């Protein structure tokens, strides 16, 4: 090595050492234990573009084959959408109070359209947003194209067509604007970042592609970095972990089955004689001769032979704790509680269960809010526009200020109380002390207060029509749920007895 290059190398090492000594974060240093840890820090769209296809394929495969992974997707889907996200219009009149007439008309129109929301005619709107959430978990994004149906029997021509994320591709794409850039099938303005169009390549037809304007596509994903164009599955950090766990569990089960298959091994000084012996069965796969031991009894031994009973290597005491540790790490990745993923509720008490549920509910709030903004609100606004434009809704002043008529509430699934008696008493105290509203308490259970009151009113009217008197519960019984149930059962028996007596009198 010449003197010039040697000095250049020494100067580079000196500059590197000085830079490391002046680093303010220990994570930026390169100690001996860190080795050659130099991660690649590429732009977010390059990372997603190079990884999304493999991540999607691996997540889908794990969902198909690994119970815990499929359970995690089901949990996040059920607790975000469940049977559907309830919709209620909250349009207010000039006096600041709810405009009941317009609210009812808007809700009826949206319910009518929800029955025929799918362009293919198969799915209800609630099933569409449920599928959107499942795609969001598996692929990190969902796509809905706005279509116009020519079927005259429809309430509105507007419909939604779901497209898999795999179809987004830049191959053969023709841009809408010469100044735009196309990356991963998305055309955008490189200066402002505004999306201009989407380019789809049909995976079943090589070379066939189509393009759709951005205002005709609903594209939902979680933005993790500025300038991000597409989403990535939130389960990506747990893919390798889940695959390793699945491989380990399969290997453990296979080893246990294999060990249980062979009960004993015979060592003989005359292998040739044993191989040509009479009365042996032959394995159809390997051709080797085998013996069967019935009822764990060996019926003969030759001189000099030794029998060694095989031991069954059942999973040791460390296997279950290790699986639990991996599932806890997987729970952190997916956001679903360990207890729900594993189905293991061993050792839980009220305090721990309440803590787990509260933490899970706190995690779900931004997830549900994002899904409502991306999957529910855009179609609702289009439905409102078309319903007013086609005379299905009479809303004076809509085109002057449509946002006034977009005011609405979307109720995701709630959670039933762990201990109804304790939580009901706490809710009653909060109401009495003006710390919570009835709406908030009812929403936490996934219900709407208006629906609850309507059901109560209907139940009271039904009781009056049938001349049934509700049973009054005394203060002494209020703290004893078992006594309350006994009193209710006794009341039912008394009512049945009265009915029988009346029939006899007739």
C-alpha cells in the first residue's frame, strides 16, 4: 500500500473515531458488541415497494395456516367493525337542536343504499368495511373504486368495487400528466405529493392495465412517514417471529409423534439371522422388517439380544413458557391482547381483566377512528351528494353548506362489562356526580342511547298492552343479584299461574 492511501486510511479512521466520540446518542455509536450494524435507511416508498409483495404473501400464508395469526386478524376485525359500525345523522336546525326529520331521512337513505353498496351485489356495506379492515391487517391498505351502475332498480347508481392491493402496478402505466411520477402504481405530483391517479395491472391478464383518477378511488392505509404512498401490514414485525414459532411447534409435535411410534429397539449379535427370520412384517415404504408389540409385551428374546425401551421426549417444562413469551411478543406487534390471541384466561382476576380490557379499548380508539375516516365517511359523502342530486333527499341549502348535513356519529362495537354489577354501580355514581353522560356510558357498550331509549319505551308499551306490571326491586335486594334473579323467577311463575287460573275460569 502506497503512503498516500495509507495516510488516507488513517485519516478516515481518525475522523470516524472523532465522530463517534462526539455523538450525543449511545445508539449512534459503534461499540465492539454492535459489530457491523449499519442498517439501510432508504426512503419509505423504496422500502415498502421492495418488501410489500413478500410481506403480503407471508402474512396471508400465516393467516391461512397459523391459528394464532388468524385469530389476531379476526380480533382486530371484530373489535373494529364487528357486525357493523352504526351510523346516526346528527343534523341540527337553526335553533341548535337536532333536526329529527332530516336526521331520519338521511339515515333511511343511507340504510337503503347500504343494502346495495357492493357493485357485484354480494356484500352489504357493513361487510365491505369489514373486508376493508381485514385487508388493512393483511396488506396494510385497502382499495375501493367508485362505480356507477346502470341498473334502474337500484336506489342510487353509486356502488363500490373492492380491488386487491396486488393489482396496483406501474408496469405499462400511462400517466395522466407528463409532469407526474408513478411509483408502485400510484401517480402523484412530486412537488406537492398530491395523488393524481391509480394504475392497475390485472394479475390474471398479462400486460393488461387500466388507470383510474384519484377522485374515483378510496385508498386507506396508516401513514407512518411523510410522503408515504402505500401501506404495509401492521403485522410485519411479527411475521418472522410467528413463522419461527410455527416451525418450532411443528417440529416438537413431529418429534413427539415419531418417538411415540417406536416403543423399543432390539440389539442382536446376529443381524443377518434376524433379517431373514420368518414371521416378520415388512414396511411398505422402506422395505425393512418390523415387529409389532401388542399390549406392551415382547413375546420372545434370543440369546444375546438386548431390548431398550425408547423414551418419549415430551415437550419439557420450558416449552410452554417459551410459547407464552413468543405470543406475548406477537400480541405487542398486533395490538390484540395475549389472552384473546391465545385463548388462555388462566390466573385472571377482575383487576387484571379490567386492566387488559381498558388498555385494549384505548388501543382501539385511534384504529376505529381511522377506519371510520377512511372507509365510512368518503362513501357516505358521495351517497349524500347523489341522493340530493337525484331527488331522493330534500335538503334545502345542501349545496351551499353540505358539511352541515354531513355531521354524523359512527358507533364501532363496544365491550360488555366484565362485572355488570360493579360497573353499573360505578356508572350510576358517575351520572349522579355529573362526571359522565348517559351517551358515553352506552357508547362504551357499543350501543346508541336513542336506540336504548326507544327499546325501553317499546318494552313499556308492550307491558302496558299485555297488562304486565314490572316488578319493583327493593333497596335491600339491589345489592344481591341472586335474590333479584330469584324474585324475577318467582314473578314469572306467579304470572303464569294467574294466566292458568284465568283460563280455567273461562
